């Protein structure tokens, strides 16, 4: 058993067996739902007081439901939400007789800053008080739009400002968390996995900011209910609107977009649909052929079947097309037709129970790409992966201080990859896999004293072709509150995480597409053991602080074998392992006109693989720093009032250089001439025909570093209230002082001495956009 297994197994067993023994006096239960007076459900904060002393605090879930437990008594219940009048009522709670309420809030003029700040702080504080191990950071829709972006807000680009997250290029929105590869991030759209959520080869994400309510990144210590990836969980939650008819539209440098929302208040129905398309191909059509366009369509709907039951439906479809096939041969020597895209559909049913919640879900997700060369009919390149998921989750609180969660699910995968030309198959993969998973999670705690989360997952993987695999993944997290209050705490968590799929994308390229493969007879699964410790604090109502240190191992990581033999079906990939360790710091200020956060990260990551260029049959192993090994990374994010009613956003990013392999010399390469019988016709260099060009001698793999990276981005936006709606122009200024951050180095060895030149990332890039709401 590994060191994590030994650390976790005994405490997990102890917590699972002993937690129910710590029973308390039976508590009374208050449940219900908060809705707008016109019908739509609302997120709200609830406080129970007895003789003006706070006894319990809670908030509604996304579907407006809530549950609070407290000792039997007669209480004052206060329900608040930004923009609504406070609801105050007396409730009598009795043990064994749950009270269920339907609460309607009515719109009212309130102090925006005071109530808004309290709601935000309450959500963050509740997570701090009720979660032991997960490192979760949230970006709301308002914060998302003030993080400077490329023409429009992007949830995945925005997570780059969070601690522990590394982006290696301005040209790619793929990200790495605490030493993990990009394919080891579980990205969820309303709970449904999405494989490669990127437009333009990774330039920006498929998520339309008009549809996003919030984005949450769990960078470590996430619970046993999450399986399938080993590095992080990014949850993007769609906003179905408030049920009223509304239109949100926008034009940016990248695309035009529109979102329409509505509902039926008397039936508790909310929905929103959005569409987006790039426009340069249409705009330039009268004068020139523009070969690229993107388009996507997204929808979300919520239906309240009863006070206890809700349905949520999510769908997305989108594709990119890069088509040079219409150009004439003399205009473009290599014509291509390249397309890629995602399809997602998900359905979830939630039922509120007297002492918990029951959820059932079903989803389908697919990513595919296809590349053809019209002038070469025998060339075929394609890659597809799909996943069908079914699952049930159940949460129960049998005792006031004990919560139990359990769940089970089935995920069915399939992939089909092919790269062939001229009758030669260079890469091929076809297979399926079924993952049967289940988990048990317990949370025990004493308010303001201890929180203990103990749980485990079991995953059974059945590939075709390949042999079945069973992995047990125990997880344990402990939080100790300090000073007898809920403002300071130390925490520790340990766990095992498993993954049964990989992407073979070359992460050193600034743009590219994922080529997914499943664990089977050619490829192993990934096992990651992780340990983290930290301290969290809310010193006062304005400041938040956290610091964490971590270590992670990765067994079974893959890289593409660039020296594979086309005649060998089993050498397409190389199998290795990895190690990462580091520390993250996060300081946040809220509730003031100028607010924001600072995140600082230290990372040391290694990968160990057989040496591609060893030149021997038995390749020795080489350990090197991967491209995402950015040792120090600092982000400053600010929101501030600007002159004339504008609102400003700022991001300053400073990071040490990422690694690269330096060429150290160039030499003339010659090839011998052989006779048909195998004899040599001459010595290399006897004739000009023997000259094979200049070869490059490489130094130690990724032993050099690019210069320090730094960039300042600024954004401004302002709402203009009109009789028909709101008009919001926005300006984003990227790389304000035009820093030439290095993307690649090139070496010219035909001069003496050799000359090094480079390609830079983004120059100073101003963009403008316009949003409309009515």
C-alpha cells in the first residue's frame, strides 16, 4: 500500500465507523424554497436567531431550496437577497416534525454595496466553515467580465488568475494545475464533462460569458464524488435567468453573440438560449475569402416539478471550420479542410428530502476533429471521443453533526483515431471502455472546532481491448479551527486519484488539438497520490487569506512518441511518471471600492520518460521539467472605479520563464552509399550526393529557461441606462506596455557566430466590444 494509502486508510475506517456514535440531541429541521414574488426561484441567505443571538445560518441551493437544523425552539427567521426586501417571520421548530416553508421575496430598493458584499462573503464563509479539504476558488459573472480578455470575457482564461494555475502561452487558454497536464483537468458544464472546450485551436474557450453564472476551480483535495481526472475540477454553472423575458447581445473582436431568456412564473420554469458566430468570413465575403469561422449554440432550462423536485437541462453544440479548399492552387500551395467541435447534452433531477437530497443524472458528450487535404485524396486524419454517463447521488444528514454522501455511476467511452497518407498508417487507435464507479463520503464536525471528511471511491475499468482494472481511492481531510472561532483554521488532506484517458497533444505547441485515447492494452491509467496542508483565515469582513503546500505523484502519464515505427502498433506513446510539489498563497479584499486579490504560486514539476533521442534499443530514462514548470507565478487582480462612471479591471501577471531545450551546435551530416548486396559504395563525404544537410546537437532536455514573463492588462466598461434597456461598451487593453514575451527561439547556424532570434507572444493589443441588454 502506498504512503497515501497508509495515511488515509485507518483514519477513513475510524471516521466511517465512529462518526455515528457521536450523536447529539435530536435537532429540528427547517426546509423550503425561496422564490421571487412573480415565480422564479432565488438564491438567498437565511439566518435563525433566538433572543437576537444567531443560532444557525444557511443559504439556498441553485434551485432555491434550503435546509437548516437547530435545537427545538421558537426562532426569528430572516431571509435576505440583494435587490429584495428582507423577509422576517417567526417559526417554531419541533424535533421529529420538519417544518417546510415557501418564501416569496419582493423586489425593493436596497443598499447595493452592503447587501451585495454580505451575500458574497456569506457564500465564501460557508464553504470555509463546512468544507474540510477542498481548495476551491470562485469567479462570479461580474468578476469574469472585469478580468481583461481578448475581446470578450472567457471563464477558462479567467481561471489563470487563480493560485496554482499555470498558462504557458498567450495563444492558448489550456491551463495546468499544480503540476498536472492540461488533460488531467475535469471541466464540467452544469455537471456534464466536456473534453476540449476550446475554439481556434485553444485560443479561447467555448463558454459564452452571457450564459455563465459562476466558475469554480477545485485545485486540490476534492471529494470522493469526483472521479475521472487527477489534477483539478473546473465547474462552469449556466445561468437560466430569473424567468423574465430578456435579451443579452454583444459584438467583440472575436464574434457576435445573443442570449434570450424567459420562463413561466406560474409554472416555475426558467430558460436561456444563446448563439454565437464569428463574422469575418461574412464581412469580407464581397472582397476576399476568409477561411475560418466558428459557431456555437447553448441552452439551459430549469423546471420546478414541485416544491421538492426540479429538472435541469443543459445542451451545447459548436464547431470550428478552417477551410482552405476553396482557394486556387496557385494562391495557396497546401489546401486543407479542418473542422472540430463539441456536442454536450445533460439532464439532472434533484429531489429535496427531509434530511438530505437525491439527484439522478444522465449526459452525453463528444469531441471530434477531422483534417483532409483536397489535393491528396489518400490522406485521412480524424480523432473522436465520446462519453455517456448515468449516475445517482444521495446525501443524508442523520445527525446534526454528521453528513453522509454516497453515489454510483456508469460512464461508457469510445474513441477512434487515425492518421494515414500514401497507404501508410502512421497512427491508429480504436477502442471502448466502461467505468463503473461508486463512492462513500462522510463529513463530521463540531462548529468552530473540527471538520473531518473521510471517504473513498472505487472504480472498475473495463477496456476493449485490454484487461479490467480496479482502483480504490481513499481520501481524508481534516480542518481544525483556531482560537475558538470560525475565522482561522489549519487543514490537511490526502487522497488518491485515478484517470483512465489521456490526451496525446504536444503541450509545447502554442496552438493545437487534443487527441484522446483510453486506457487499454497500449496505454496505462494514471494514479496520482496527493498530500496538502494549509492555513485559511477571515481576519475581518474585508480580508480573506489562505496558504497551502502540496506534493503530488503521477504514475502512468503519457507523451507522444515522435520516433515511433509505423510498422509497430505498440510504440505510438511513451509511458512515464511525474512529481510535483509547491505552495500557493491567496489574499483577497472585498467590500471596498477598490477590491481584488493577489495569488502567488511556487511550483517544481518533473516528468520522467524513456529518452526519445538516445539512439539505442533500450532507451535510458531522462528526467526533465515539463513546459508548465513555471517556478514562480504572481497575479494581481483589481476592480476599481474609473472616471465618468466607468468601472475598471486590472491584471498584472509576472512569472519566471518556462523551460526549453537549447540547441548547442550544428554539424554537417553525411549519409553512406550502399550497394544492393549491402556493401558500401563509398565513404561519407566522397561525393556531394552524400551530404544530408545540417543537423543540430541538442543540449540537456528542457535545461534552459526563457526570460521572465510579465504582462499588464486593463479593462474598462460602463453601463448606459436607456429607456429600452442597457448599453455597455467595454475596452480591453492587453499587454499595455508592449512587453515582448518570448514564445520560441530560432537559431541560424549558417552565420558565424550563430544568431538567435525569437518569436514573441501578444504585442500591445487593444480591443473593443459592445453589449446590449433589454
